[in-house]
């Protein structure tokens, strides 16, 4: 009898192991940015109830794990943008399986053979590059192959407090905000805004900031048809076109048309509190700002919230700087089961790109951007033009985040008066070219 009990227990344990999908699940490591929000969404699988970048991506991964018991994704969240950590992980041979990488950073890793080309894997799960928007496909393609599953296109926007614009007399007859059409008109409107409201026209995060300065410069260089990166290994920034942009932002700073000492979080809070007219921020805050505008008692609810692409201030191309987020896959030896699990994960995010587009980012798929569901989302009628206006740096330009820091540092020095504008532009150009010469 005792032996029968032992045999029964052993058989039962074996059956439980076979029946338990968690024990047989293929493990994947996923590393992402977009913040941490486990307190609100750590166990949520109802993606439709999630809001914001962090809430939606957390809920999507939760749902993937719930819907796919044969695969388990272990998630590590890193501080934005996470590339120092990722580079160290590649150097130590401990890179995650799947990682969020900006399209602008893909070349840094792809050029060193660290990322897996995804064309065949995506094809095996029914995801074709032809389905991507042109912006997404171009951004994810390096040397003729797809190196990241695009999940969006993003850019900077004018987020507008309509109550303050009404007070300033900067509203058109149809109720839309009156946006400037030249640098001179921008400065005139900013002065009018300041006189009428007693507040700065711009809410900017300029404390310890480089990205905002750089993205602004790229946008207004594009609008002047400046081919400043004609050679991806040599930039031209000590130019009359760049000087016009820096001097415009210096005038905005000197005349008090902007907040000055706010970091990123402080700028968001200041805009939501009604401390200025236009916040320069990305597509990723559209959802959060719209939610505020629908909440009684908030500054954005008082007179409304509007959001638009950057205004066309120069007579060249109708364009502005844009980038995109992707899921990239590290190059390493894997079992067929692990590769299949990665394909399943990528297919899940392709199928759920509409949910991600609720953040405010532009979809990476043509079928979504033209869908009634996407068009019905708030403010998409004013920002959908980004799919045509958005322009990245040339894909062959490497170290774009390091370049961003250099450009932003020198712009900050010029705008705040620490350096003469000409000296800052000369140093900006020479520092970037020295960086590129030593790749």
C-alpha cells in the first residue's frame, strides 16, 4: 500500500507538470522605457481601461502573458532612454531578448551586428513591411532590412491652453488657435500673450534639458531646406539657417516669453496648472492632456485644450523632426521555441497598435491611421498631418542621442547667454564632427 501511494504521488506530480503551462512556458526577457506604473496597472489586462504610455504598455504586456500561457515575458523597466545600460548589457553578453529602441538609435546597434534582422520572422507571423506607414518603414529599415518592429511615429507638438489664448485674443473666428507664420509673428504673438495674460507664451522644460532644444532646431532647419546632414558622417550647423533658429529662441528667452527653470515634470505640472499658453511636448502627452481637459475644475477644462504640429515659420519644406519607437531583438543563439515566442510577441504588438496609438503617438500601420476608430480619437484631426510632415535625420547617421546632447548643450549656452551664438554654433559643429570621426 505504501508503495502504491508513492507511485500515485509521482504520477500525479508528473500530470500536474504536464498540465501546468507556466512550468512549460518559454521565457523571454523584455526591456523597456516608458516609466513604471505598477501601482495602477501592474495586474491590469483590460487594455481599453489603460491610459498613458506606461499604463498602456504595461497592460498590453500583461494581456500578452495572460493570453499566451506557453510564453512568459519577464519585464525590466529602465530610465529613459536606457542606452547606456543596453550598451553595457551587450558588452557583457547579457542583452535582453526584446528591447525598446528609437528608430534614431537602431543604427548604433545594427551597424555592430548586435540586432537581429526581422524580415523573415515578421513574415512568418503575417506582418509585412508593406503594412507600415512610410515613416515607420523608413525609420525601421537599415541597409535594406527591418531591424525593429515599428510601433509608432512621434514628434513634438504645440499643446495649447485655449482659455489663455482666448484671453490673449489669439483665437480665429472658427475657434481655432491663431498660430504664427513667421519668426517675427511668433515674437509678436508671444508679446501680445504676455501683455494680455501676464504669463509666458511658452511652457518649456529648459532645466538640464538637451532634447527639446535639439528637436526644435532640427524642425526649423528642415523648414529652411537646410541639408545639414548631407554627409551622415559630417554635419553643417555653423550656418545662417541655424543662426536664425537659435536667435529666435534666444529672443524668446531674453524677453520672458518662456518659463526658464523647469525640468520635464515641472513643465508638465506648470502647463496643467495654467501657467502658460503653449507647452512644447511630444505626442505622448496628448492622451493625458485630453483627460485633464475633460476633468472639471482643471485649467485645461476651463477653456479647452488644443494640440497642433509646430507652425510653419519658414518658407521651405513643410516638415518637422520626427522619430519612432520600435521593438528590436538582440542577436543571439536561441531555440526554435524562443524565436517563435518572439514572433508571437511582435505579432501581438502589431495587432494591438491601435491601443498604443491612444497615447497620442501616430500609428505605425496604414490601416490604423486611416481607420474610423483612430480618426474618432480626440485631436487626431489636427495631429494626423504628422504622418506626412514628420522627418527623421538620415538613417545612416549614428550616435544620434549623443549628437542630441551636444547640440542641446550648445544651444542652451547660446540661448541663456553663456556663449555668443556664433561661438556656440561653431563649437556645436566641431564637437559633433569630432564625435562622428571617432565612431
